[in-house]
């Protein structure tokens, strides 16, 4: 049965205030959309007019970003570019996202694209933050996002372009009057969708009907209400910018406090940015300087436990007794209201990203540029449980400290020249990047109950006062050296050619294969500029593109090509042997991972054919792209098949194995007459992607692992030959026997049900994604709606398979009617991983709706000092149409196995909120 989660109509009548600068681009009356082909896009180590681009590049400007409370780049980008699937898979503030550009093409490296911020290549390594590492960039400081999708566009970044590249350009000053902007907003968030667990009276009936033993304490508690809250968030940003003939600047301060719908959940960000450019010697010398300093404070609950409690806690247990949280329940368990008072998980991260780029024009057209940058971050994470007397629980503390030092030095030479109708742009460069990551962690337990938090007791306690259980120290240093070059050629702006070559050497790979070579070539034909098109007035732009190229992948663990040893004194047969009659074992050392100096780059080869068009005075514009993307030389940690191998694990490139992604992308946009009083634009994009694993030597490479009694670490999905990535590999559920136990299909016909009877039962990856938008403006009012959806994917509801069973109901744990679906089901029936808990993941969502009003300051008599005042209300996650029975169908808990990313598994994930943003933006 379809469910539609709609916000009550009365909430739609609320009015929200937002101060925002009104720019010409804020209204559809600006005809810049009609000149879309003249836009400039960043293509890596430079920029191009959009009409000259030969690769597949998607571009999103700040005026088109998703509005509302957003914490990172992915939330700005969701739904804006065809072939770029951004999934907000958790409702936690600043949560990680799955960003997949043109399909999943790797086993171990995940889907994260490469980020480049103002020319600085960001490393995807751990910065100590438990949430999205890209939260360090204030979205209000971003001017544009350019997504390099095909190999021709991404090959200039060679080794790290296999998952695509997102080029982030922050704001700069513009000529004219100094511009100052003050924006502030207030966000109210509530749980978007409550699960239909039993209320107290229904719970009593169902436990009795199931033949269970009712544990009734006489209460009537809705634990979803008790363990969630109305989140109140605020965001304030101030910026000043200006420019002259020879200089420009942009300076900004930002503060954000995003409060989650679970208690003890919030993300605070304090940010400052300065961007400065200075020209000298008649513009032949130019210096760009960018500095971004950010402090984030992330408070996180134990979301898995909280969600488990929300859904399964006995509703007859009273949350409070005499106005205070009930101390102990009949089963001796901890009241989750007390648990949240004694649990703390806080990460504090300080990060500085700075780069300076001086350039000099040596002779006319020949420019040398140096790019020096550093990305330095430190983080401290504290996870603690304060001691508690009733029920008795000893205190514990987990302390972690991280540092990440990323330095970059790049030198480039660019020569632009023209010979008659021939245009040339030749670029060559060298890049060196070094990364040093360190972490230290300690775990302590048995803290005294003295009223002092464990994190403040370590220096004062003697070793005998507590137990130091574990201590870890990790240090990884990686280096990447690259040479690269690119030639752009154009003839009469009609015929375009781009050739790129990059050679990357990485310390992550074996001594025999440090370097990888990544070439690409692309061609473009501006058909609309041909003489035979002069009399075709309806077609304003028509360009055919074709490209081929290779990109690499080095996002694998450090040191994997080196031997790894482990010490043991516990009598392990492979490590040590008693040397005397005492029976004592000396410390022994044994090999746990063999070295592989022949380990090579994982390589993705991509072919793309595209068509860009604009008709009706460029009011109707669109892009069509067909691509074929093949990843080979797949990297994987395996168990050696040779019985004389000295170690149980080794990293290898899997011979002949491929991951194929074939797809079709379509974008279409229509703008009305900009000279009318009422203007509008509508459009959208869609992508059809077929993913398949080929020539794998393994029956299944396990990814997703199950949670729950009797099923922990059991395989849910994996990589299977001739099936898409994320294919669910489970038993096929046929119903229940007369005894109320599971019946599964006997696939191999041997009369018994084993792992050999598992079947490929659909994939977590959607067959196609789609996004729609509508913009409208009338006088001073403007409206924007953004919709997104997916189809053809499946979700494994591990929450239901673990929590919503008849057996758990019989033990007086709450559940949904999923546990009573089969009246004859035995209380002893087990929830085996099967198609019983596999559900369709299709959904259609209104993810963003904004209504704005721009007030002319002259009406208030302050027009000399204030240029514009804008009020707006934004609703996020307004409704979703889906058949999925969980909190939300856009889900991925990330229950990976062996470091291989999983997809489409839902296990007690932080639920999503529905939010309303009220704010004000003033432009001075």
C-alpha cells in the first residue's frame, strides 16, 4: 500500500523571515539563462566558455543551489545534475552522503568523488570527524560547483578522477560598489514520518494474542515522542566584497548551529574566509590568496541504540515516575532517558585550508603559475559513559586525537595563442602532494562514581584506580607526484579538440608499478555555427561532443603493498612455541599480510557521446549524453589460494574482472519570456544507468552484513557475476509451514536449505534517477520547487528483520504489524536473511520548496543604505511517496564487510526530519 507523508496544511500557512540579497539572478526576469552557452565553467587547472567545452561537465551556480538548512556540498547539489546521484542516507546533522557520479565503479574505494576547492585538491582521508568531512566549507561562501563527469573532463586529475571530480569555486569580489550581506535564518525540524508501532492498548492485545508473556507496568508511553524532539537551528552569515581594476576581495564570517531531532545531536560550525586577488604591472602579475578557517563541534547520540529503543521499547513502561525518569523497569533494563544523560560523543575539529597562487605573464600569452597550499586539521573525539548507580554501570572513556596535514605544490605553464582562425591553449604542469595522517586513541573503564565526568579525570587518577584497556597509535604518510599536460584547439569556434595526458606516481602502490598513465581525447563540433545553419532561426545552439579517456583510483588503505606483522604471546601455533618446561610462551612475531610490489592502479576507461542544444532563442535548452564506463584492474584484499602462501591476506589486482556502467543522461530546461511580469522556468534531468559486474572469479564478494540475533555478519548483498553492484544475495521466502516456520525455495533441489539456495533478488542501485524543478516569479514574489526520485532499486529492511518479529513481541518488545502478518507464525521462528524483508525502494519526494518576497527598501525610507531586503520560507522534505515501510526510502546504513562498501541496507538509521526555514537577508 502506498503511503504519502504530507505536512499538515496549516503549517503551509506559516510565514518565515529571511534576509537575503536580491540579485538579478534571483528572478527569472534575468535573461542570463538565455545566454547559457556563454557561461564559464571550471575544468581543472583553468576555465573555458561552456560553448568550448568538449567533455561532459555539469555546472550549478549559487542562485540555483538547494535552499534551506544545508551543511555541505552534497546537499547543495542534490538533484541538480544528470548522472550525479546524491543520497542523504541519514537524518543526522551534517551526515555523510552517497555521491555517485555515473554509477559505482570500484569495490574498495567507495563512491566519493574528488573535491577541488579553489584549485586545491582535497584528500578524502579521515580528518577525525565522524560525519561528512566536507562540512568544513560554509555553503554560503560557494559561488559555483562544476562536476567533471566523463574521462575527458576528469583525466587532468588522473589518479583520482575515477569517481568524478567536483570543482568548488568560492566567491570573489565584483567591480562596483562594495557589497555587504547579512543573512540569518531559523529552522524548525520535526520527525518526518513516525513508524506505526503498537500503542499501549494494542500492544497488550497483540502480546496476549501471540501467546507471549505480557510485561505490563501500566504506562502509556510513545517512545518515538519521548526520544525525539523539535530541533531548533540557526544560521548567521555576514560577508563583504568589492573590486577595483587591479584587485578584489571577499571576506565572510559564518555561524551555524544545526540541532538534530534526536537529543544530544547537533553540529556547530564557526567559519571565516578571506579571498584576495591583486594585479600588478599592467595585469601581467597576479596573486590569488584564499584562506578558510573553520571550527566544528559535533555532538552525536548513539543513534542505533536510540532508534532501537524508539521502536521496540515496551509502551506500558512509564517514561517518568513522580516527574523524574523511571529508574529501573521490570526487566532490569536502563531507561533510555537516563542513558542519554550519561552518554556523550563529541568531536571538535579545527581546520585551515589556505593556498596562494602567484602567476606571471612571461611573454604575451605565456603564463607561469605557482600554487602553494596546505590543508591542516586537528580533531579530538570524546566518547564516554558517566558512572551510574541504579542500575549499576561503570564509567568508561574512549579518547581519540587526529591530525591531517595535506600540502600541495603545483607549477603550470599555459600558452594561449592564435594563428589566423586557429586557437590554441597549451598547458603543462607538475604537482606534488604529501599527506601525513596520525591518530592516537585510548580506552579506559571502571571510573569511580564521584560526580566528575571521566574525560576530566585521566590526569588525576592513579593506574590502580582504573583500567586502561587499549591504546592505539596510527601514522600514515602518502605522497603523490604527477606530470600533466593538456592541449585545447579550436578552429573558427566550430571544430574543437582537447587532448590530455597525466602521469601519476603514488606511494600507495608497489615499487614495480608506482606510476600510472592516464590519457584522454575529446572533440566537439559547433554545428549551429556552420553556414548551412544560418537560416535555421529556431536552432540557436547545437553542439556534438565525443570523448574517450582513462582515469585512475588510488583510494585504498595505506601500506597495503608492504608486509604486516603481529606479535603474540598467547601460544598461537603460528607465532610462538614454549622454549622450556615452564610452559611460558615468549613473544612471537608472525606475518599477517604479504607484500605485493606488483600492485597496480585501478583504471576506469570511459567513452562519451553528447549533444547540447538550444532552440527558441535559447529558451529551451538541453543536453543528452550516452556513456560507457568500464573499471578494470580491480583492487581487492583476498585470501590466497596457494596453500604455501606465508600470510592469510594479500592485496591483488583481480585479473580480467570488470565493473561496467552504461548510461543515458538527459537534461531539459525551458524559460518563459523574461520581459513579462509573470515569468517561470521548468526543467529537470534523468539518468538511466545499467551497472554490471563481469568476469569475477568469485561466486560472491560479500558487502552488506546483517545485524541482529543469529544473523550478525551474515551476507545481505554483494558483487556477483553479471549482476549489478549491491545485488541482494538471499534466500527466497515462500511463506510459512503448518508449524509456523519459514519455507524457502530449494534452488539446487537437494532437499535441504543451505547457502547454495541463495538467489540474486534485485539491486540496491536504482535503474534510473530523476529530478524536476519549477521556478516562478510575479512582481516581488518568487517560488521555487524541487522534486527528486528514483526507481528500480530494492532495500533490505534489516530493522524489520531484527526488531519486528513475533518472537520479540512474545517477549513483550514492541513491534509493528509486520510481526503479526502470519497469525500461525511460531514464536520460535527465526528471522533468516531472505526476500521476506526485501522491499521496493522507489520514491518521489518534494525535497525543497521556497517562497520569497523582496521588499524595496525605498518604501521604508532606507534605500540609500540598504539595497534589498528579502523574506523567504523554505520547506525541506515536505512529502515523499513510497511503498517502503521504514522511516525513509533514501537509506544506507553502511554495514560493510571487509571494507567493501554496502548499499541499500536499513538498520536503525537516524531518521530524517521535515524542516521549515524562516529567515532574512539584507544587502547593503
